[in-house]
């Protein structure tokens, strides 16, 4: 296939490129094509913007993973706008290009996150759960999904990826946590009972490829392991794999003071299940957290 990919130099995108670039013809959207080639190799085409595209006639699929990281900076009003614009405006432009195409791509896979579900405590959630929430993560994801789904018609199917906490050594939440845990300074956050819906980076990439290759797939999909855990269980499993103690606890008030509204990403949580992926035949390689940590850290 000829595939247009946004977010190709990110944590998930760069791993996906490694799996696709020798079996498909990839075009990567990157503000810095030179850096993209340095990171991803030259078996692809890197373009700096979508301005030179009038349509998507030459592509079979579009995978849209771009977006300002939601947890990198405190949520000032300016940062919230940057988070929204980086998702919404680019997706709107892609949808415009779909509609301007005489022969539009058959598949549009677009990002979202389990932040869509807001904070629902210990309630088990799947793609059929009805959510009424006014949190910033929910509003970001809800609007992002609504924009992407506008590309759907009788010729184009749209899949949106409600992505959980992706764990891998190259980036994401685990990479930020490892230094403290390696020093024996890691531990649960707040009371540790908030749910963490996680997914191994290999399962994340495999799931995207599964949705790319299965024409019957459309709509929202939870990209999370079938076995979510509490924050305390996550911390204990990581400490056990590293052979370090799990004694320290970060109080919620400290995080709220340091991070403001963004602290809700850590002190809150969701128990999200991949009902549709499992029901449509996707097999997870890493269903249990201990197995996932063992693979990631031993490979490292």
C-alpha cells in the first residue's frame, strides 16, 4: 500500500515505521524531513507539510498519529490551545483532503486516547460506554474523534485509536518513570488505587497493523491490554522486575501543586477494556504486566 503517516517520528510512529517501511510505500509528514530521514532511514519519503497536497488520490491509507504530547508541560491556556490545535487542525486538513479526492484512500486510522472516558473510578469501560464528562482530556479526544469520523463514507472507513498508557523502553510514561525506579525511589501515586490501562508498544503497533489490514474494522477501538492494573500494582510490578524496593509514595497534593490540572492524568485513571479488538480476532502478545515488563527490560 501507499500510506501517508503523520507523527512518524514519535514514540509509537517510529516503531510503526520500522514494521511498515519495507513492505509498503510510506510518506511521512514531518516538520523537519532531514531529521526524519536521520531517525527513520531513507526507505520512505518525508514531506514538511500538507500544503502541497490537493487530494489523497495516490494513497491507499492514512495513519494520523500526530499531536503535541499532552503530559509534557503544565496545562496553561496557551498549552491547552497548542494540544488541541496540533490534533484538531491537522485532522481537519486531512479530512478536507479526503473530501477533495476523486479516489480517496480506503482507510483512515486516526489517534485518540483513553482520556476520552474521563475519570470513571473502578468502573470497567469499553467502546459502548456512554460518557458524560467535562474534563479537558475528554473534550480533546471527543472533538478529535468527531473530526476524524467526518472522513467516513461508503468508500472510506475510519478507525479511531483510544490509546492507553503505552509502555516501551524508547519513550512514553515508562521511560520517564525508570530513572527513579532504578534508584529505588519509585512507588505509587496518591492512594495507588487509580486504574492504569496499559499496552505494550509491540501490541500497540500490531493492533494498528491489524486495523490497517482488516477491512471490516471501523469506528472506535480501545488499544489497551485486557488486564488493566492499579497504579500500586503497576509500581510493584516494575520494582519487582528491577529488583528494587517500592517504598516511596507521591502524595496527590504534591502533584497537584507541581502540575496543576495536568496532575489528573496521574492521580485519576480509567479501567478500559479492548472489547472490540478482542472480539474481532486480535491476539495480544502481552496480556499480563509482568510479562510485558520482563520483555521490555530484559531486551534493554
